[in-house]
C-alpha cells in the first residue's frame, strides 16, 4: 500500500511526485499513457506571471510566488539529473501596433507598479532595439524583465527522472476509472481492468481528463479541454530572444533558433488535430509581428488540451472527500504553477499548512 497515489503524470503529477518523494512519502504515479504525453510537454513554456496577470488578486499572487521558485527549482533539478530544462530569464515583451491599445495595456498593469513589480514601457524604436525582428509597425511595447521561459519536454523528463531517483514509482498504461471512496474517505483507485490499488491519499492531477475519473466530487463541467494549436518555426540563427506577445499570437523562442508560435483557444471537446485555418492564422500573425520569420522553415505543428475552468482558476487542495487532493484546472499556467502546486500538495499530504493560501482555489466554489 502506497502513502499517496497520484492520478496523472503531466507536470502537476510529476512535480507533486518529486515533492512527495523528497519528504520520504511513498508515492505511485498512475498514467494512462506515458508521462508528459499530453498538454504538459506540448505547452509553450512561457512563465508569464506578470505578462498574463490582468489584475491583482489570489491568482496573480499564486503565479508570482511560483515564478520566484523557478531558479532554485531548476538548479536543484540540474543537480540531480544533469539536464538543462531550458529555463531562461528572457523577459516577456508585449508589443502593440496601436497606441490606444498600448495605453490600455499600460493602464491594465498599473497595479503592478503599486506592487513594486518591475516593468518597462518602450516606444517602437526601443522595442526594436531590444527585439530587432519586430515589425516597423510596432508603436511600442511593455517589457516584463522578470518573466521567463522554459522547455516543457525537457522539464518533464527531468521531473520524472528526479522523482524516480527520489523513490517515486511510475506506472504507465494505468487507466484509472474510479477513485474508491468508502465512508467519505478516499481509499485508493480502481483501474480499467478492475485492479484496486490502495493508498492513504489520492491526488487527482489528470488535467483535462480530471472529471472523467469517477468518485471525485466535481461537477461534470468543472474542468473541460481547451484545444490549443502551435506552429514551430525554425531559423538557422535565433531571430527572437525574448518571449513576445503580439495582438494575434505569441513567440516562445528556443536557443537553437526555433520559435514556437501560438496559440489558439478552441472548445471542441477531446477532438485532437491541427487545422489549416489555425496554421494560416498563426503564420499570418507571426509574419506581421516579425516579418523576418517569413523566411523561417515550418517545423512541427501540434495541438494539446489545456484544462479549463469557468473562472480560469485552478482546483487545488482538499475536497469534501477526506484524503482526496486536487491539483488540476491550471489552464494556461500549468508549467508556471508547477513548483508551488507541488509544494502545496506535499504539505497537505503530510498534514501540514500549505505554503500558499489555497482557499480561493477550493473546489467548493463550484457549488
């Protein structure tokens, strides 16, 4: 019998397993496919705690606290695995072609100045001095120097290796059908083949598939899949250094000259695939924002399902079922929130106070 069963081996499941195992809590991760096969490895890896924070509040504070953990977290991963997970403190540049739109962006982040969070407002010339690939039509930008980028596939590999070396066990091909609940308490899980695995605590970290697991006290629409499509462009030399947000796309650059261009937001159920229209729209937007990318080679294209909640807040912490913890519904911020979510889950499983206030993210808000 394990102390903890984790359902799902995406970034939340792997990060939680590592944090649990480092506390010497026996942990088994159950994954229907292979670790990192879904949204986690397909993400763009933008750590935009400020760039994506449209207002102060619990979510913004959670993202900021998690971002602050990344330098130490990735250094620890490198120490234990010798892997470079592509963490780069690149900053994020939010560029605009319209002066009024730029003014709205600046107005929307005024709370960050009051909170003493660093950002810079750049005119078009300064924006192009920072990122020469930007189009002449860019009238200005806001730069968030403390935001960063990471390579999700590399991160997932490092998390799994580190978690296994710390003692966590991974079981691929384990499709969890039901959380076994007896007397109001989670006692383990039942797999598709009828096998029952017992544990003192169960962590539901199944992303977009979370509500398909029976036994969780969640409405059927608590978490739904939001398809996002990405196009990879490849240049011989790096053309973009910072993460760049434009009006119709974003760029997530890699050191080897690749630029991930994303992303769409589509509620199409679990229908996978890359569509011609999405690729056209993303390429049009990318070339408008950085015309030099018109000469780049088109590499891979892919889609994934981000776990969306109606209020776009994650589901974290205890549930009405004793011994059942949630780590799901992170939507666009799964990679960003991984280190702090893992700490929260490990603390709660150990019966300790979590390192952040999780009350705003409780499943009870769903009714």
